[in-house]
C-alpha cells in the first residue's frame, strides 16, 4: 500500500510541475506582447514608470524564453 501511495504522489507531482504545450505557447506570446508594448511606450509614460530608454530597450530585446520565474507560473 505504501508503495502505491508513493508512486501515485510522484505521478501527481510530475503532472503538477509539467505545463502543457498550449500553456507554454500562450505564456510566450504574452511575454512577447508585453515586451513589445513596453518598447512602444511614449517617453512620458516610460518616465512615469522610472525607466530609461536603455532599460526599456534591454528588456524588450530579451528572448521570450527569458522570463522571471514569477511570470512562468
């Protein structure tokens, strides 16, 4: 019985930690869209956020798979 429970918990953990392909694509597209919108911000909005043009360019040029862990959940 204990072996069955351990196997079942391992399977549930794998399922919970794996993300579907559709979810990964949706996340990548959302990141791409957010970075594109950031790059297109007018200067007065960028300044309201306290960002420099170089910071905006650096962030907007990052690849879509390079996202903070918080965004991936």
